[in-house]
C-alpha cells in the first residue's frame, strides 16, 4: 500500500493541547505536519475543549508557532456551550459565567447576557476553564445551582491539561468540585460530545474527516460518538498501555506516534481466530492472545538484546503495539482492561512483560 493515511480523508480535525502544543510551546514536528496537510489540500480544523481563550487568540497563537491557519478554522467548546445554552434559554437570559471573558463573549454573541453573581438572577451557569479561577468563583456557581431549575452547562470535563512542566488540573476537576458541592451533573457541550466534531466538519464541508487527539476519553470517544475515524497520537496524555486497556467506546482506529505518521501508509493488520487464541498479523510483528496474556512474536532476526535501547519510538515498537491492540480488542470486544504483554524488550534488554 503506497497511499498515505491522510490521503483517505477530506479533512483533519485536530485537538490542540497535547497534539499541537504543550503550554505555549509547539510539540516538535507538529507545526510542519499540520502545514504539510494544508499544503496537500487537506483542510485542518482545530477542535479544542479549551474555553479560556477566544478563537481569534487561539488562531493567533497557532500562527505565532508557525501554523498556517485563521480564526474560522478553530472550533471551541466555548462556542459549543453558548450554542447549547441558546437552544434552551430565551433570548437575553442571564447566564452566570464561571470562566474567562472569552467564554462570556461567546455567551453574549449567542444572544444571552453574561453575569458574574447569583444576585443578578441567572437562569443558567456555564463553567469553563480559567487558569485564574479562585474559590469564590466555584462557590458562586455552587450557590446558584442550589436552585434545581437553573441550567448547568460545562464546556468540557477534561480532568487534566498538558502544560510545559507536565499534567495540570483541567476543567473537569473544577466541574467535579462544583458537582460535589451541589450533587448535580452538568450538560457537557464540548468533547466527547458529537456536536462539536460535526460543527468542525461542516465548517469545511467535509464528508470523511479524521479526528486526531491525545486523549481517549474526549478526542477518541467523541470521534466514535460522531461516527468518525479517530487517531490517538502519543505526544500528550496517553501511552501505549493506556490505549490497549481502553474500553470499547474509547478505542481508536489508528495509533500514531506523532502527526508525521499521517504521511506514511498505515500498516494492514489481519486478525484471525485460531481455536482458543486470537491472533493479529502485521507486516512484521505477530500477537497471540490467550486468556489475559498477549505473546508478541518479533520479526525473524530481531534481537531484543540489541534492540531495546532503540526500541522506544521506533517503527518496531509502534507495530508491535498496533498488532497487540488489534488482537486484544478482537478477543475482548466488550470490555477494557490491561493484559499481560510478553515479547517486548524490557529495561534490561531481555524479553519479558511490558
């Protein structure tokens, strides 16, 4: 197969945090890959759960990193939240904004009135990420939501957000604090709900988009809910171990090391059922599942002792995990869970469990 993975799709719907950048800095190679997609005729639309910034400021940040884009190629959970509120509230209704001015502006643009206090009689609360949020903001939301008639919308429920120094608490942790205080559960406007992906695809009239993200529980779950193919990229939150253990509705179609993998053929993997075992065959690697165990068979001549130092990030590692996932998911289509994986080079250079 000579066609690249991306050539089979008419748009790339890309997450931001953990895919394009971590904090203010670009992930190595991401800018070049995204521009290559645009230059090849595949439009890139950025779908973000970060509701703390306007789409204009997001687009400006991307351009500063060297990405060729503009504001109408950014779809945010703040926009999705405002649209969800507008569907359920009368025009001009007061909405308590627990978030940034960018979120408040989206509420205003949707024909509603953003307010900041329970004393202004809001009929809804919208909660989005704000790195400068303080306890009083969460308390105000909690006081307002005591009234069960008050609508509550969360822009997203990402538990963490990748920053340059590591993983930090995301909007989901802040939403959880209000949920604990009130005993209530919000409607969620952004990922993993399908609407935000459908809006992004419609913005470029895409009929067959592919979604790429670094989170199983938002990007991939959302892609699956939208009936789109999802690609997990391992430059952010998730690891190979996370991916193989994924529950069925969070399993991706593709597993990518970096965005560069879009510009190569994706390997064909054949799954067969052989008695008590399920097997998957890639171009070089083979995986056999029996019970809770996966045995990976390396290509002929592959030496784990010689290869272990260069295994991480290699084509061999990627294919080994891809065939392992294919076999494990076929053997266990209805449940997630982490198997015992044998046959990968371990830290000492010998074969063993991962």
